[in-house]
């Protein structure tokens, strides 16, 4: 049971404290992808910790799956002879019920949101294909206002208007590079995942703040990718020229989220960091996320050990 308690403590620590220390990574001196990976891995760690701790608490005490550091069960056994252990079973099973309810709620919310997201995306793209022309991954619409956004999915689509085609060559290429970065980075899936945990676990600060943070970070990451290819100048100019138009909420529009902050990041002297594989960002973020989790489990194990020694003594 100690491992379950440690994982629950890790979920609480990360869920409450992560927004504060993740803000440190949001700086032009670091790649936006690193902060994005940090938010993603932290949210995943909270969800997994809650689910696994719930399962461990629900398992019978003699299952052995929590025997690695299961001193809490041994401490409870001290009270067996005194007939004072009923409260421990009630607390364990009650905690398991609550945690598994949170897990079930997250799964149910995820299924509902993913289905709605897919349906809206499919209907939107089908309608636009009947109105425009497709050239590779880009769906061009006959509209003079420069509008650009991307729609995720297995075969992602970039939607752009004739107004974007008429932009300066460097600006047009910067717009397309920005949207291609969204598709390559699976940014639509990351935003959807943040929306899911916010709806399922709104009482967790990390989950509640995830949608806003992730939406800004995916735009910063896409801006950085476009700036590495075409320079910050064309990306800034494109941000000021392109409109979000009537892009659906399920899409990522170039000029909809945190435009002022992104323009500051693209100013002279705020050049994007050198490009590294996306896997490198997630590897670093995963390692850093395990630090508070390991410390939480170790702290709980130490406290349980001290309590056991006090009881036995």
C-alpha cells in the first residue's frame, strides 16, 4: 500500500506545484517544445499516478503487486491482533473507489470529446473540399481575406485562402511552415488532451491550467519552427497579415492565440533555439517529471518506515 500512497502523493505534488515550476521553462532562451513537453508529461504523470494508485489500493493486501515497499500493510498487521484494522480496509477501499471514479470519468470524457472532435473535423473538411481546391496537404479557398489554419487528424489538412497566396513569398512560406509544424508535432492532439483533463479533473491546478498553456506553447513551437526555416521577420509579418477568420475551435489558427506574446518572442534578439529532435524534448521532460514523483514516493516510504518503527517500539 505504500507504493499506492506514494503515487497518490506524487499526483498531488505534480498537480499542484507543476504550473509554478513549468513557467520557468517558458522563456525565449529555451525551445518552446521543451516547455510543451513538460506540460504534456506532467499531465500524463498525474493521470497515470491517480489510475495506478487507485488500482493498487483496490487490490487485496496479499496480492504482492505492492510488495516492493508495502510497509503500510505490515504496520496495519500490528493492529490485527487488537481488532482495530477495520478502519484501514474501509479507508483503502474508499480511496480506491474515489481514485478509480476519477479515472473512469477521465476515460468517459476522453471518449466523448474525441468522438465529437472527429465528427466536427470530418464534417468541416468535407464541406471545405467541396468549395476549394486541394494541392498536397493544403486546401485553398477562394477568399480574398488572408486566413490560415490547420485541422489535425490522421491526414491533417492546412486550410488557406487566396489572400494567403497573394502575400509576399517569404510570408506565404512562413504561414505554411507554421501550419505544417502543427501537423508534424501532433499539436492538435496535445490541445485535445489538455481539454480532456481540464474537463475531467478541473479541481487539479495543473489540469485546469493546461488548455491555456498548451494552446500558447503549440503556437510558440510552430512559430519557432517557421522562424528557423524562414527567419523571425517573415513570421512576424505573417502574424500581422493573416486572420483567424471563421476557423473552428478544433483547428489551430495562426493568428488567434497569444499573438502579442508571440510577436515579442520573435523580436530581434529573441531568435529561436537550435532545432533538436522532438523526442529529445520529451525525453528531457520525462526525466524531469520523474524527479518529483520519485521524491514523493521516497518521502512516503520514509514516513511509513518511521511510523512502523514507532509502532513496533
